[in-house]
């Protein structure tokens, strides 16, 4: 198709004084769109996690653009200077080492500050391990809930899994997506089994878009057995299908609340059911209020 003015304009969408979030490859370096290259070429500065990683990408595309590190530890300090640059009309791009910026990567605080300052922000879409893993997993694609990394330490991880269980008991029925470091996969699978049971449908997607791309599908228990006998190497996404008895939890909660509300005040009923089912008290109280409205007492 011949180049037109419209094509050119649509390739370099970054307006002066704007921030562009540019997705980069998650393994296969050919997964970098012409629009992404053009946007980086038009930027005055590129914010990135590791300048060495981004420099390689620039060299590959024959670009020479100043790089400035932006990571969790300096993001707040960097924001005022970046806003000054944007206000003076500079075009700024943000990339991460791999995949889509902000997705378990830095940039959220910057994007929020740019929006609050009323400055333009745009994005060049591209790879994200979470979405590719979801589509390859064979698990229901929606609704899905992206969880990112679970806490690495056992206690906080257990608490995070307990919160997921509470949400499921309250009716959440979604495919869950986790990022995980390869050396922690087996211990995370074991923690998920302890919290959510061994029979949950699950998938483990590793080295996506790379030479040793592999998707293992099964139950949490079978994936754990596989991870022990043949530890997955490289980068890994873990996915859990919705619980088989999804919705059952919500019905159980309503039934327990209605029974409790027949014999005690709404506040006490909510507190006792929350305690009995290990659910957050606030959420149970909110549901009790809804039930009271739907089922007004006649006495
Ligand atoms: N921003 C990235 C994205 O959009 O996917 C994610 C960055 S996060 C710091 C890195 C994690 O993403 C890895 O630990 C792994 O869980 C997952 N990941 C990244 N690349 C991957 C790949 N090629 N295959 C499988 N998982 C990958």
C-alpha cells in the first residue's frame, strides 16, 4: 500500500509535549512495530528501566536517542522534571525492558501525573506476556483478573491467596493471571494448592515468543508435579481458571446471611458470617445491606 500523509501521521502519533507508552518485545525482537520505531525515533528522550537493554533495541533499529532511567525507586523524583520537559514541548517516550510499560513495570505514577497536568499521553500497543499467555492457555479468556507477582515471602503470599479465596467465595469467577520468577514456580503452585485446592484448572506459559516457548496445561496438582520433575526454565506466566463451583460461594454467603439476619441485627449477622466464612467484614456488611433491601422484614 502506498504511503499517504495519513499513514505517515498515524505512524508518529506523539504530539509535541506528549508522553508515549511504547510496548517492546517480550523475547522475539521482530515483535516491534514500525509505529513503535517511528515513535522512539521522534522522541527527544526515552525513559527506560535498564539503559543497556533499551540501548540494544535502539542500536538494532539504527536509532540514537538520549536515554534516562525510570524505575520504582526514582519515579517520584523524576516526575517534576519530566513534566517541565513536556510543558516545554518535548516528546517523551516510556518503555520497559520487555512488554507493555506499567504492566508489572514502572510508569503508573508518571502517567497519573501527566494526566493530572492535562498533558497528552498516548500508547503504541504491542506484546504483553499476560495477554499472550491468557490466549494460549485454553482457559476462559474473560473475565480475567491480572494479579501480577504474588508477594515472594510465604506469609504475605498466603494472605494474598486468602484474599483471592474470599473474593471467590463472594462470587468472583475469573481466570487469574500471575507473573512469577522461574525459581519460585513450584513453591507458588504449592501455596496456591494449599489456598485454593489441587484440582483447579491451570496453565503455565513460559518463554513466550522465544525458541523454547511452551504452555503446560492441567490442574494445579499436575502442574506442580511437572514443575518438580521438570522445572520450568526462563520467564513464566501462571494462570488459574475460575473455580468449578463459581457462584456457589455467593449463594452460600446469601443463604448464611439471610439465616443469620433472621435472628440478629444486620451488623451482628454480617460480623458473624464474615468470621465464619473468613470473608472481609466490610464486603459482607455491604451484601447484608443489599439483601435487607431486597428482602424487607414483614414483622
Ligand atoms: N511489562 C511486561 C509485560 O507486559 O508482559 C512484564 C514485565 S514483568 C517485570 C516480567 C514478568 O513477565 C516475568 O517475570 C514473567 O512472569 C513475565 N514474562 C515476561 N516475558 C515473558 C515471556 N516471554 N514468557 C513468559 N513470561 C514472560
